[in-house]
């Protein structure tokens, strides 16, 4: 019987010939990412172990990205704990270099790897054909100490993409449409695998954006086949694949979904759920207080180019705060060289240092009572961006930028 | 005349000590109260009783123009501050909030925390049997102080009660 | 008998000669209200019962301390400001343009000979163009909003005369710190400081701003520079007789005169936790630092960023040390983008944030925790100013800050 891509990666990591959805396997992990959201808790638990040890320190990557620069003595203390520990144990450590998932994609992730991240959006790594999945800090600690973890082999939902997105429609619109269709728990425990002729037209930025958001449908991981686009990206970043897997023709999928890319429209996810999606035009005119272009979902150079092209020569609406946050230092520098940062600054946007920013709802750009944010971030849960009585709409870089200019939600550029 | 128990602080008590920035935006001074003096003496705000006085050295209130500083001191019920000298913005802010400030060069060095002082406004302060002369404020400031602060003085000017 | 500069500025405005100790009511040319104080000033204004703002065009609202917002109630301050402005016809609002004290001269408001009050102690900065400017509380600001005037006591003046050429690695920050050390933190209380001499004549407006900005740290009511051709060029006004008249008389009477030979200055630090605790950098050499901060209304200008960039070019911030750069205004950010300064700083590993008060006001931008050490270019090192009361803050020039970031320990440029 054939195997899915997810099954193959897990089998390889478990050192077995084959495994099937529903099996529980003990896997050896290739990489363990953790950020300042929870690492201080992991360290506390680690220090309480009877015999604390790190199985393989070279596999650990720790990244300070959520509250950087620190916004309170509390976050500063958690950073210090993380920094001191990383220094003492020789852990690969980044501080202020960008959002963890972007830093991982640029510097570490290789096709065929099995990666645990103490952050739900670790599923982004599927864009490079790696099995990335989010865990809590207890699971992380176990993996850190043993180098292994147990995994329930997931069923796979296969999504066939056909055709090409129309002009003015983006990967973000596609993945929001898919989440809306299968619902916020439609892929619980499952892998979402993207294939089809439509893949060829999707850039790495598009692919990361799609995989990244699969957790909002409940998915354990997202996966894409490694093609020339992925291999070129790897080569540009000086890495080789570990292994390249694809699903067998006779693999069993729990569900197969066909999507015509040409039929996708600009979409927004309305408060307070990611699957609460409607065409942008249904929200047209909703007044906004803040707009956010950034995050592990849409803070890449391609996204900044989209935004800059729209806003060039125009100005952010009166009273609207438009936060532009490159996803990493590399993105910041590229945007600087291309003149994009100056276009945003000239237009009245606030260009920030690379970090999670208001997507994380703390540190920078927190919104107040009754305020509305339109965001390229990952989540629009109640209170996610600040006050419990505030509103977050999710949309593409283009819709967010157009809305920042108009002062209300619109996709008219 | 009024009697007041002394809380003693040092030189250069700055406005970040009197009320750290973290608490400046609280909507009411009541919410700020517990954090007064917290970087220096976290327990002090809870101990100060209405009518107590603060005694300090040079340059009390130096630093920012944050008026929350004298407001929070006033809200704690402090009857007056006696210091060797004050920073100028704090001085104006205190008067504008009806908080009595007294300059006295010697008292600070000779009293201890917990001593009780008798204050005869514009004349003298008596502590431990010793008298310390104090000056009166200029007329324009006395007017504001006597009106109960600048807001009340302005209301009067605008024909309001 | 002759007059000092402050006596002339005030005398011109009230239409008669004044002398130190006089209490006079002055017309107010500019009222600056920053975001922290807006709701409080508005509330007091309403309590006072005024029907209208006396001179709406003289009022400038600037949002800078809470940008980007870090707490859920922060944006309330913007909303209150916007509503107040709309109701009373105030048109001068800067919502995301940078630090108030930078903008008040940079954006063309305050000119030589003006009288300005602001709800922030560093309003003294505008003395750099020969304006009488000082910080007040929000209750007095409310009074000015209603009446357009304020009483002041004409201050005595201290003359600080500096002649000659400063050593290469000495900046105006080192000069003003040394002066504060000599005067002490209360040495100029209630008084005006006048800066003169050939060293001052040679200084850029930016360098002068650093010095007028910190005059308040010696307790001064204002810190004044005689307006010259450079001032007029900066303010975009002609260097005419009215400006030339803003000059202290030869026989003016000073309460104190300090004379310095420029070559005697060395790079200095204000050591924890008082601004007048001044020591040569050499004395603290080798002290390990966790963070460096370049920014604020004291030292966040283009020449400060350029000085740091020249030192950091081709080098890198020490491992496990952060250097945070916060340009003082949008204009400065854009200038530093276009001349390559930000690129150099980013290449060196600096974290470049959006313009605003940042770390200096202690609400974000790099807060620290117990036992951490920071070298910062701003104006205050008070206990708890940038985190817990166990944080050690050293104030220094941009040059010292940059050199320290590279070494990871306190060091001279």
C-alpha cells in the first residue's frame, strides 16, 4: 500500500520502513525551535529535572521574536533567562533577527526534516517539504532532553490546486478560502498536502503563507512537494535537502479537495475566527484604526513589494496607524535596498524592527477598546491584538494596504 | 497649625521614583496610588497615612514634568513636603494641585523618620522641641494654593463654582 | 544695565524691560502636548470651564511616547487628543512622526525669540534656536489653552562659555554631561543657562539640541543658544535684525559664569543612577553591558546615527548584546535610509525601531530586567527608568555607545 508524504517523513524519522495514519511512532527529531513566547517556562521545567541534559544541542534553535525590543521588566527577565541559558549551553540563538518561522526558513529548514517548534505556526516549514509541527513547552522539554518525541501519524487531506490566481488575488486569499471551506477544526490532527499544476505559479513566499496558516484549520502539519521553486530557494540560502519525499500514487487520503485558483476572490476573515471568511466586498467600508503588514504569514519581501506598489505616491489615511514589519533582518535589508522602506515611510506608515509585532498582540501596536485592526497576521481571535473588546480582520497584503490608505476596509487599489 | 508624622527620603527624589512611567496612563490617580515611590520603597505608599508629611533633601521632584507625581502624593493624603530644595516643574505642579511645599535647609539633617512635626504655615515648624523658621510663598502662588489649586482658581475666573 | 538672552526674549514679548525675579504674564507662542498628558490636560481644561481654546493654531499635539502602543489603554490617549482637536479646531497634530521635541523645531513651529511651553520637561530643547521654552504640568497647560498666557518668574542666568576645538571623540553630549556634573542636578534650578563661545558657534544645531535638551537635568528653566545664521537656515527664516537683536548684552549680569577650554573635555558617562554622577568613560572601561540604546530627543538625530554608523561600519555588535537604534523622527529615519546610515547600522546587527521616544520613556523599546547594564544616549538614568530598579543605566554619547556595543563592554570610541 502506498504512503503519503507525511507518513514517509515520519517513517524515516522513526527508523521504520512504513507507517500508516493512526500509528503512534517515536521519532528522532532533526530540529527543535523555541521562541520567547514560552522558552522561559521550558527552562524552569528543565532546571527542575533530576538529571537535566540536552540530547543534542546542535539541533536546538532559540529565537527571541515576540517581544523584541522588550516592553516590560517581565518580558526582559524572560529574555535574559533565555539568553543566559543559550549562551551557557551553546544553543543557536537569534535575538531581534526576525519572526522565528522566517528565520528558520531562511537559515535552517531542509526538505525531509521533522521539526518540532514551540509555536503553532511551525507548520510553515512544509513549504520546503519538511514536517513541522507545533508543541507546548512540556513536549518541547521532552524532545530537548531525549532528542525524540512520539507522534500520532496523521491522516492527510490532499488539496489539488489548478490554474493560476488572478491579478489582485493572493495566496492569503486562497488559504483563507480553504480554511473557510473546511472550517477551523476541519483538519484537526491531520496533514494538509498541496499539489497540482497550480503549484507552479506559487512563489516560496506564497507557499510559506499557505502552509503557515494551515494550523488555523487545525492541521498538525502542512506539506508541499519539493520542486524547482523550493530547490532554488534552498540553493539561494546555501542548503541542501535532507531527503525529498512525495506521496505515492496509491496513498490513502482522508479527503481530496480540488481548487481552481482562478475562482478565488479577495477574502477577509472577520472577527473573531479565522474561518469566518467573506469576500472583501461584504466588509467594504468598515472603518479601521490600524493596519498591519507583517508577521510570519505575510512579512516577506514579496508582500512588502505588493504593499509598496499600492501605497507609492499615496498616503495613509488620517488617524490610521499603518504598521509595516518586515519578517526578518534579511527582508528588512532587501526592502531597504529596493527603496520600499522609504516608500512606506514617505506614505506615513510606521516601519518597525523585524518581530511578531501586533500579530502577537503585545509589545508593538496594541489596539484599544472598540478599535478595529486589519491585519496580515495569523489570527483574529477575540482580544488577540489588544483590548478584549476590539476587532481584527485578516486579509492579504494588498487589501491591508488599500484599507490603510482609505481608512476603511477595501480591496480597491 | 497641624501635626504630621515624618517619612524621610533622600536627595534628588526624581519623578520616576515618585511615579514610574508604567503607571502614568492609569485613568485615575486612585489607581496610581499604590505605586508611588515604588522603585525606591515599594512599601511606602501603603504606610503613608492621611496627614503625614514627607521630609527630603535637595532637588525633590527633579526630572519630568509629569504632574501625576504631585497628584499622587496629594492623593496619598500627604499634608506637606519639607525639603531643602525642589525642582522647578514639580514645585509649580504641586502648588497647582494644592499640595503645600516648604523649603527648609536644616530640618532634614536633624529629624528622623517617625518624628512628629508641628507646622505653623508661613512661620515655623517645630520638631523634637526645636523650631525651624519657614518662609511664606509669593502672593500669586498663595492665591492658587488658597483657591485649592489652579483648576479651582480658573473656575472662579470663568465664573463657575 | 545689560540684559541676558532670556531677559530679552521675555522683555520683547511683554513689551517692557524685565529683570530676574520679576513675575510677569507672557503670551504663549506654542503649546506642545504629548500623548501621555493629553487626556489629563483635556480633563483639567474641561474642569476649568473654558468655552474655547484661546489660540488653537498655537497648540501642537504630538503622539510619541505610546508609539508603538504597548498597553491596551494607550490608544485611548490618541482618541482623546483627536476628539479634543476636532472640537476646538486644533490642526497641528503629529500622530506617527517622531519625538515631540524633535518635531517642534524640525517641523517649523518654534522660531528664535518665541515662547513655548510643553507638558514634558525636555521642552527646554527649543532653546537650541534661541526660544524660551520650558516644561510645565498638565494643569498649567490647561490654563494656557484657555487663556493663551502664563505667569513666569524671570530667571537668573548662568553663562557657560566654551572656546576652542573639541577632541575628536568628544561630542556635545560629553560637554553637557560634564557641565551637569559641575553644576550638579540642582545647580541651575529656576535659572536659565546660556551657552556661548567659539566651540558653541562651531556646533551644528543638532549638537546644540543635545545640550539645550539636557539643561533641565541641572534643574534649569531653559537652556539657550544665541540664534545665528545656522539657526536661521535650520528654521528657514532670514537672519535679519530682529534675530540679531536676540543676543545677550556685554554687560549682562549672570549669577554664575563657567568657562571651559574645549580641549579639556573627554568622553564621559553619567553613572547610575543620577545624571550628575559624571565620570570619564575610561574609569568604567571594561564594565560588561547587555544593551546599548541610541536614540531619544537627546541623541536620536542624523549626526548621532551617522557617528555611530561610522564606528560600526564593517564591524558587528558583540554576541549576546543588543544595540537598539530609534531615530528621533520620520524625517531623520528617511534621511538615514537614503544616505546608507541605516543599512550600515543594520549590517552591524542593530535593531532599528520606528521613530518615537522608545526606551527612554520606559514604556517599551528595550526594557531591561534585574542586574542588566545598559549604555544609553538619552537624558535620564534614574532608578527604574528603563525597567526594574536593579537595572544599571549609564548615559553616554553616540560614539561611546557605538564603541561599547562592538566591545560588549564600556569603552571609548
